[in-house]
């Protein structure tokens, strides 16, 4: 299957439908809707309860992460069907122990705005145009101008103080954490999924930097560092600690604080966001061994 186009709403739906048609054992369902009513889908193989979750496209300009996850899920299904290994990992064995779930596009409104501008925002087009000031290429927020990865309730109050220091006081193309923690439907959708399905491992994919973040506060499991180092070793990335406004308020941070389980942020690729589609194949091939290893760790 070819994954050659950005995962906008129509294309993402086609990717999901093609995967389900080709692999009847894979499942998909909606976990919520975006601000503008776009459906947020999850793909699963094996038992979704207690599964490993990969989440992508939390930021509009980082849609390449969604394409990576669609491609990898498709390859996992192919290896599972044929009883083959993927990058040395016995996929059937890994999926038998712990299922695999993927939310390729957590912020569908943000992806549409980034790729096609304000017309992707429907009735909110005027609001988005005022906020973007003509620069849609770097749009990261949702359709309300809230940065989803600043909206989770882990260090949110401290993050709000840092926003004010950086003169961020309201909706913006990025870095505004919303009027309160968990205010956004996209945030609540992924949190609800993690809670309902008792997710055991979480990997949140962003770009760029080729780094893996694994730590958030005293509830970070001791094993998290070892997992992060194994993941990084498999793809040539490095482990690191985020700083400043990137060090709190994120999905990985909330997951660790809420469950006390290993959670990670993976910054794929290198360059300037949005990473170009021409970089996709190189990024994917470099990252794939680590993605496969993540299913078995």
C-alpha cells in the first residue's frame, strides 16, 4: 500500500478503509471528535485493552508523524498475517502479549489548517485567519487556537505562568494551553481512550530533533530510561530532557503522572517543521526498527 500523501481528513479515511479491507482482523473505531466535528480514529490489532498506543499529528505542522504511523501499522498487519518478523521482532508473539493501537491523527483540524489554510476551518475560517496572519505552514494548534500538547493536566498551571512570561495570553497558532487543562475535545478523546482501554505503554510522536523524552516527575517508572535508550539505539536517536515550555503539559507528561507507566515523546526527523514529504521515506526507514522494538518492550 502506498502512503504518499499527507493524512488530511479524506486521505486519512481512505488509508483507514484500505487497511481494514486488506486486513479484516484489524479494527477501527472513533474515540471522539475535533472542535470542528472531524472524527478522531484509532486503529487496533490484537486486544486494545492493555495495548501499546502510538499517537501522532498532535501538532498540525507535524502531520508527517501520522503518515509514519499509518505506514507502520500497515506493515505490522502484513507481518502478523504472514507470521513474519519485522526488523527482527516476532510480531505475532508481540501482539499476542500486548495489543497495538494507533491514533494516526489526533489533531485533524490542525492538520487541515496547516495544509490547506483557513478553508480547512469551515465556519472558524475568519478566526483562524486572524490568528495565523497569513502563515498557515507553521500552524500547530487546533481550530480554537489551543495547542493540544500544552492542554494536558500535568504541570498545566506552571506552564500557564511560562506562557505569560512569553507573552502568550490567548489563542495562537501554537503554545497556548487553553483556558483550562483538558478544555479541548481532542485532549479528552485520547485521555478517555487511555483510561478506558488501560493503555500500558504510550508513545507520542512529534517532529523534529531525533530525540526521545522519557521522564516526567517522581512517577516516572525506573524502567522508562532503559526502554528509551533501547528505542533510541535502534534508530540512532538520542535520549534527552525537554526544557522550558516543552517540559510539561503534554500527553506523555499526563500519561506518566496519571498511570505511573512508561510514556515517551519521540521527535522524528531533523530540519524545520513542517518536515517535507520528500524526507518521509528516509525518516521512516531509520525509525522502523525502533517502532518494531517498541511493540516487544
